[in-house]
């Protein structure tokens, strides 16, 4: 399911907050979506959820916790 622009969800990855653009629960659906959208890729998986973000998203810096 592709998220609408007003639906903003971020996932913390690689020290940054990346905006999730789509969420799937079935691998084949996620793969088909990424095949159609070459600039999108899996950023995280929290079974059963597959979170997809734009591969060119530089993210928002998140300060390191102590």
C-alpha cells in the first residue's frame, strides 16, 4: 500500500529518520511495487510489515542518545 503524502511515517535507520513511502505484508507485493518503482527500496522489516522508502531520501539526522 503506497502511503499518501499527508500520511507521514518515519523509520529510524542508519542514524537517520527515513520517510516510509509504502508498507506491505506480502513479499511478492513488495517486490512487484519495487519493480514498478525503481527509486524505492526496503528500508526495514518488522514482521509482518515490510517498510519501503525512496532510495534517494537523505533522511533527517537524529542526535545520538547517550
